């Protein structure tokens, strides 16, 4: 009986200590998994907020790229990490909403993760390499229709936001491109700049700096109006594809079961980053849209993910994307 009482007492004391330890969070380095290769939108935005969160939390927030399978390899690793707040995942519309409709079997359900918060919305740009003969979207479409499968097009991997953007583009434009999946947006971008691939669907943080630098040409931005940071790129209606309204997003997740005090601390740190005027200016300078107050926080992100999972299940079917 004494042993049983001692064991019960030890268990109660351990449970009582958990909130205190959670409130002391963090006491060591935090790893922020980015589910794509360096250089793409997800990577760029993650590094911007990680730098600020490091200052807020007083511990290093270190980005680690875990790419492959449209972000689901990194997504699975993040979902299966210890639920202690020391491993976070920065995911995208593709990896954390569309993936269940793209892959027959993935090791996580985005709806069951612990959401931390939205970083930003990421408008889409359809770009071509310098030297490509098409000067307008309609010229590009005409060339692609005249040569089915002969025009190369890069994206960040099957199931990525970029892949979805490319599939929707081809569906609406009624073209068949030679699609090349990469391990992330950065490698696809590099091949457009190197002029070894004809075109790509890129998100604003990856596309806008290159368009501004003149290393590639934008034929369309997937929005109803032009992007202020790339004003020379026509909007979808101006380019002749009015239904092509497409915006991705990037957000931070933790494993299911992460203690509430830890979630609250991470939410606070992410909000501090996204609401910092200097950080917002950096995000906006990349052509992206920082999360506003109503879109911030775990509850708002949970609603977004659930609605996006349902929406993209419908889009994937309509676009004829075959599950992998």
C-alpha cells in the first residue's frame, strides 16, 4: 500500500509540474522544419519569422529544410515529432490542405495537427524564362496548344501549391505542358533563371525578386488586380484568363498534443513577428500578404485548414489530378 501511495504521489507531482515546465518554455533551441528545399516561398517566409521569433523567445529558432513528395515528407516528420513545442513545421496550402486529396496515403492529417498561426498569403505568378519567344500569356497558350507536351514547366513537386497552381492553369488554359516536378520551388526557380526550363508556377516570395531583377518574365499573376511589387505583370483578367484566381499560404504547425501554454507562447511569438512593421514590410516587399489580425492564431488557422481541405478535394477532382 505504501508503494502504491508513493507511486500515486509521484505521478501527481509530475503532472502538477507539467504546466510549470510548459510555462518556462523554451529552454533550448527550437527547430522549424520547412517542407521544401531552400529558396522557395515557404523557405523565405519561414526564415523571416524565425529570425524575429528567436529574439522574442530568447532561444534560437533554426530552420531545417526537409523536402520531397510535395512537402509531405517534412510534414510527416513534423507531425510525428515530440509534442513539446521544440519542433515546428512551416507548411503550405499544398502540403497541409491539398495533400490528402493528392496522395492515397500520407502519414498525417493536417486537420489533426496543432495549428500555431498563419504567416502570409502568397499570390501566384506564371513566369517564363528570359529568351522565351512568348511575350504575352495568349502567345504562350497558342504556342503550347500548337506543341502539346513540348513546352517544359517546373513546379515544386506533386501535391505542392505550385503543382496545384500549374494543374489549374493548364485546365483553364486548355494546354498540355511537359511538367517537371522538383523537390521545392527554389530548384524550379533556378532552372527558369538558367533558362533550362521554359516556364513555372511560382509564388510571390520566389517570383517577385526575380521579376524585379529581370532574370525571368511574368506573364500573369493569379489575382483580380496587379501586384504592387510587380506592376508590369498583368492580372488574370488582363491576361485573358479571368477565372485563374489563385493564392497560396504558409503557416506554422506543431504536433498534436502540444501543451496549451506552449501553444500560447508560440502563438504570441509568431504574432509578434507578423505584426512587426519591419517584418510586414519585408513580407509585402516580396509581393505577399501578411496575415491580418483576424487571420492570426490557432483557431483561425484551424478553420482555414479545414475549409481548404474540403475546397481542394473538389478542385483536384475537377482538374483531373490523379492521386499518387
